[in-house]
C-alpha cells in the first residue's frame, strides 16, 4: 500500500503506516520528538518578509473579497443569546447592505447550544451537507479549556452535530500534550472525529485547535500539528482567541509548512485556520500572501483556509468601500503598481 492510499485509512491505521511501527505512546513520542527542530530565526524572518510583498492595484479588491469569503464570523461569549446569533447570521448573509456584490463569509462560529438558532436563521442559505452556502461551525470539547472528561467532550460534539453543525472546532488537552502524553491526545482526537459522524454516515469537518499560545515553543507547535493531522483532523487551528498570544504569522507559517509537507507525503490537503487577534485588512493580506507562497493559491478557498474573527470583517468592508469609491487607504506596505 502506498502512502497516498493511506489517507483513506482510519486515523489509527494511517498513523501506524506512516510511523512504521506499533502505534503506542512510545512510538508516537519517538516519531514526534524526532521531527527536525524549528529554526526560529529563519521562520520569523520568512514571516516578516511577507510584509514586503507588492500587490497590484487591480488585485487589492480581489484580496479583500477573498478575505471575506474565508472568514468564520464568530461570537463566543458567555453572554451570547439567540438574538445575538441571529444578528451575526444577518451580517454573514449580507455583510454590506449598501453593496450587494459583497461576498458572503464562509461560516458562522458559535457555541454548541447556539447551533439551532444559527441553522434556523440561515434557512436555505445554510450549507447543509457541504452544499454551497454558509457553514455552521461549533466549538466543542469543553472549549476553551478542554478540561473535561472524554465522555463530556464526545457528548458536546455529538449534540452540536445533531443540531446541524457542519464543522466542529475542538481543543486539544494541552496539559496532556505538554506532559508528553501524545497517545492520550491522539486517542481523544480520533474519538472526537468519530463523534462527528452523522446519521447518514458522513462527517462534520473537524478543526483541531492547538492553542499555540500555551504550547510555548515552535517545536511544540510543529509536533502538535503533526499529531492532529495523524489523528484525522481536517483542519489545524491556531487558537481559541481566549489566550494570548493568539494567531501570529510565524506560527501560522509553521503550520502551513507542516500542511505542505503532509501534502507532499500523502497527497492529502489539510486546512489551516488562524484565529484570534486578526483585526485589520493589512494583517489579513499578509496571511493571504503567506498561504500563496507556502502551500499555493489553491489553498485560498474556504475548504482549506479560514480566518477565525469577529471584528476583521468590519475593517475589510471599510477598506472595500473606500476602494470602490476611489478613496482606498489600504496598507502602506503594499506597493501600488
């Protein structure tokens, strides 16, 4: 069996083949701890270089529209209400009421108990079963801490999927990961992935949140990214947005490099979602450039890249309005050709 064929296997079988030994705590640790160390200086220099790229004037509107199409419009507050979720959905459906050419966002992201209200508010615009439209993403597994029993995490996931969630954003057990219990983290991701199964046998997409601000080192981010993909994650996501630092360009670049290496090895495309702290158009454009130059422009679609954001959309809409009116005040670092 080839490595390309291995992507069709169950996560445990796939990891077993790629690691090349029995799937045990020891073998996972040997594999993950044996990954090459990250050159932090080189990584940060590479990330900084993306701020110097030029974008032609004719491409700026494309960039702004692309950012909108990649946004998971998010509300994750304890004070969330059905009315707030309905308002969020209204904005997702019609981001700029003054310009009906404005694209819609990729998804709305809410707590699991808010999923029914999001589904109802979306109506026929809900991308149920992967159809064209707006997805409903739900955070689960005792978000944001992940401090709960596996039974609770699985029930949390199943409830959200049953309510109509198309995507599940789970958090890994950072305490287990940092103490070297990679097998436990692997098994939990596999179990959550199975809990994403719908009654018809299809699966909600699983985004695995690493909470990179708590992983402390780039080496840990690389290990956690590989572990999440081996366990069956469809996306790897930087952060919950509740811990600082949240998304950063160097960390996202590193995760994209892992995704690139995985694709070269297996032919499988894994998504990446930076979340938390991305508020300005100029910053989001840097991420677009980073994606295009690391994994290719084919990743610049909702199936493979998302921004987790609550306020980014406002700035993108403002810059878009200014551009269309001839008063664009976009980022200074973008050279106008």
